[in-house]
C-alpha cells in the first residue's frame, strides 16, 4: 500500500500539469461554467495583476469593480468557459457575451442573424504558453456555430499581443485604431459534426474535472491520516 507521502509526491500541482513536456493543446480541457462557479471566477479575476486587468478589461479595475463585474455575470444570457488545474483552481476563463445586432458593437456587421458574440479571455501567468487561450477561443467559436451565431468579435488594446496572436491564428480580420484593436470572425453554420464535437468535448471535460475532484478529495483525506496509524496487516483478525 502506497504511503501518504508517496501519493502526495505523485499528485501534480498546477505547474506540473502545464509546465512539463506533455503540455500541449490536447491536454487542456475546457469546461462550461455555471452559477456554482461564480466564487471561483471571482478568485481568478482578483488574482490578475494590474497589467493583466488592463489587458482583459481595457482598464485597471479595482477589486470592488472586479467583484461587481463577477456579480453581474448573467449565465442565462452569456456563456463562460473555464480551464481548471489539478487543484481545481480556475486558471483560464473565456467569456462569450451575446448581444443583439442593433447594438453599437454590431452596427458595422453584415449578418442576417439576431445576435453576434464578443469573446474575452484571461489566463493565469504561471500557465501561459500551453495553448489555454487558444483552446478557450476554439470552444467559444464552435459554441457560437451551434448557437446559430455567425459573427464573433474580439476587442482588445493594441498592446495585447496574446489576444491578437489568437485572432491571427484563427484567421480573423483585425482593425487597429486609437490604441485599440477589433477582430472579427465569420463562422460557418452548424452541422451534425460540430454538434457532436462540442457535446463530446464537454463530456470529456466534465469527466476530467470529476476525476480531479475525486483525486483532490482523496489526497486531502490522506493528509489527515495520522502518521502513526497501524498498518492493516497488523490489525487483529
């Protein structure tokens, strides 16, 4: 029977998961978030330093404004996606906001759909470079496709090279003006393969999350086992 110390040494932390040779796009699981994740969302955004808050929100928001932003998130209207590490800490968030076509955001867009979507993303600094932002964007794009939305926007500061890199990889049209950048992607209609792809990705991400949660619970329980607890083999029959 493995000792508690052995199990703890083998239990990967966030750096081990995302900063090892196996760190690749295939290892990143994107899970749709819900109301129950609001506290984790708040913790994620509050952990962002001022420089990252500027890139994510376009302004350096105070903790109070960040808290208000999270409190006002509408899960019935918008869709949020997340990536969790082995300790179930939210290390990447994608916010897909749907807006009517008659808003200022969509005023220059040619579309027959009722809505367009805008995507915002943030990733913890210690797990960057592992494709988390790209995977969040890809999940958002296929969700738009399956929701009958054919136009996806990304708005950021021109200095936000991470978002601009994601936009370029996706083939988005990028327009810069006055220190800001807008990117636009036209999305194909949904089909059976896109519907199946999103369903499978969500099921795999949910299963992965549940396995990590069970592992986390088991490790936490083992840390509470007294070190002088007798081995089972020494117990009387």
